[in-house]
C-alpha cells in the first residue's frame, strides 16, 4: 500500500497555541489547581495527557464553582462574557487561549449587535465556539442550514458571521438565502484559513488516492466535515479516532490518503500512518 499524507493536516495554529497554554498552566502552577473550561480540543488523547499533567476539566461550563486561587484555561473556541465574569467572580485566574481568529469574530459580532444589527451566526447549534460568539452579540441567532436562514426574523440591518470551521459551501448556501431576503446583508465571513487549507489539501489528495482515512476526535466538527468532504469527492473515507480503529478493509486499497482534523495531535497521525503501513 502507498500512503500519502495531506500536505496540510492536524493541529491548526489556534489549537496548538491553546494546548501549549494548557500544558504550561498545568506545569507552571504548583500548588494551584488547574482546570480547563471544557475539553481543550476534541481529542481524548490530548485530554488524557493534560489530566496526567494535572489539568482537569472544570465540572461546570458556565465558570461557576471554580475554586478561588485556581487557574482556568479557556480553550481556543473561546467562551461567553458571562462565563468569564463567573470565573473572575469566583477568584480564579483566567488563562485565555481563545484563538485570535475566534476572538476577532466575537468582537465583530458584538460590534454589529451594538450598532443595532440582527447578528446571524452561520454555524453548528451547540458548538462551543458558536455559542460563545452568539453570547457576545445579544439577540443574535444561530443558523446551520439554508432552511433555517429562510426563517430569520430581522430587526434593522442583518450581519452574517461564520463559525471559523464552516465549509465555504455551507456558508455560501446560507449567505445566498439571507442576501436574497435582505439585500443590504453585511457579510462578515470569518471562516478560518486553516479550515480552507485542510479542505484544499484534502481535495488535492483525493485525486491521487483510492481511499481516505481521516483521524480525529468523534466530537470534532471539522474532522467530521473532512470525512463528508472526501465522500462528496467520491472517495471511500473512514473517520477514526486512533490507529487501532483503522479497519482491515482499508488494506484492500492500493493508495490511501491520510489526513486529520485540526484537533488531532501529531503523534496520533504518526501512529495512524504506521498502522496503515502494517495493513
Ligand atoms: S481552526 Fe482557525 S480559528 Fe479555529 S482554532 Fe484553529 S486557527 Fe483558530
């Protein structure tokens, strides 16, 4: 079997920065309990390593209950203003590892809301980043499909902001519906270049291989999107969280492409490559 890696894959800059911030916090605060607000990334291996270093998930996602004097790391997805307020009120020290691109979307959404716009966030319901951006823009609405965009009720101008990991196609489909209904639509965009780069690399990879293996946490939205994208390009694709989940049937293919979501650590990708080599 020939194994070809995507030329861009795995940790994006924002996730790499957040994981490093969490590792530093875990190792650099002896005597203070260190917590992460939620999973630092949607990858069980990373969570386990941080737990070994002494950084655990804070039991609440709203920032309440953090012990005074503890250190709480905000992941790259960011969080809500109310959660930050709760953390500070409880006496915790906050290490804010919100990705600068997510923070820029938060600021833009807040700014539009302040100006009286109806802020629409194109993203996944329940996704931490999207909920955080929405919370910065009171009165905003999250839409994940064109059908939902068709139901948006607007007061004043409408401003559209993207979840950073949305695909361009999904965003464009939502934007088109809103633009038809609200010709003055403010199109802020906000999809991250790292997401685009991984999809473009996957498209290049798909023309060179017979099948694709995508490594990443099962809860990782961007990993799932890579799997869907490979399938939409006509390739059989498997989503695995770790090397031992790669099914033997992958061994039937002569050329197999390997890619990974933005929350997948380098060593997990290396292990998947070694496992493919054994098939
Ligand atoms: S995908 Fe982009 S916006 Fe999201 S954490 Fe990574 S670098 Fe930041």
